[in-house]
C-alpha cells in the first residue's frame, strides 16, 4: 500500500495534468458553441490524419498474414496433388505387374527395389525378398518389358540383383524372327551389343531380341530389346549389332523373381 502511495505522490503533477486535460476535453466536446464545434472538426481532422497510416499498417499486416495462410494452403494442395499422381502411377504399375504375373507361364514372385547400387563391384539393386521367400542365387529377375538381371547374393529378407547393365553381365540371346544366336553385353545407358553373330546370318534393324534358352537361369523367349543397328561394315567375321533394351533401368521400382523355370514336356 505504501508503494502505491509513493507512486501517486511522485507522479502527482503528471496525474493532475492528465486529469485536467481529460476534464477540458469533456467540457469542450459537450459544448455546442460554434467555435468549439470548429475546434472539434480540426481535432477530428488531426486524429484522422494520424489514424489513417496506422490503419494502413494494420491492413498491410492483415494482408501479409492472409498471404502467408494462402501460401501454406497452396503448398498443402500441391503436396496432395503430387501424392495423388504418385498413387495413380503406382496403381498403373501394379496393374501391369499383376497382368504379367497372371499371363506369364513362369513361377514368379513380386519384389520391390529398396536400394540401388548396394555393391561397389557390380551394377546392382537390392530387393525386399530373401531366402525366407524362397529366393536363391542365380534366379532370373524380370518385368513385363523384359529381362532385368539375376540374383547374386541372398539374405534372409533381402537380396542383391546384378543388372543387365552391369559391365560383367553376359546373356545368351537370339533374334525372334530368324533365331540368330549371340551374346549380349552392356555398352552404355540402355544400349547393349549383341556379339558373336556371323555376317552370314540375317539380322535387321527392328528385330526383337529374346533369351535363347541356352542357360540354367533364363528361360527361353524372355524379351530383352530391339535391334537399332546391324552392320557388316566392320573387320572380321561377325556383325556389328546394337540393341536397345526394353527395360528402362532408371525407372525400376518393382520386379519379378523367377522361382522356377517352366517344365518342358517331352513328346512320348
């Protein structure tokens, strides 16, 4: 209580002045005298002049807050649109994979790629299946477009797949049209070379390349790619054949592992 008394005592002159000003304004604005009315008008003009910038600042502040809110809503909508696009693309991929699984005569199991380039020695990917799912080394890995690679390392819940685009990968192939055999090896990006094809064999641009079946890993007839160049204008006895793979290895997300080659029934 003494503290309040000290404050009132120390600032008594200022308090009296404020009180006197308030009384003066009350008396002035309650008077209908023409001079007083003119004074009121001038005071209103002064207050309006001072208040207008303050109102403008308040309006700008509200606009800034509104713009921030709109930007946040725009970001949220953009994220939702992107998520919906991803969901549509995933649905399309899964439908395609399901159709391949149903139509294929191979005993396959779907797998998802969970890592890329897990090995420094080979061009590879890691999939989310392992020995617990029936995987073994040297099993073919494919998608509906064609050959992807083969399993080279297996764990209990994941495995490493060597890709067709690895420099050490070799695949026995042939042309679908004329059955010309050769060995496929990667050159760059999605381009491979079909080697050891004699110049006497008929191979043309546009021919489809498939697996030859001369392998314990890859069944016969799996799509690989198409011929983009076939030339005899090179030294030696073999053609120069360039093949573009059907698989786009930069877009791989889901694959199939061939668990068992189809049985060939011999005629009795």
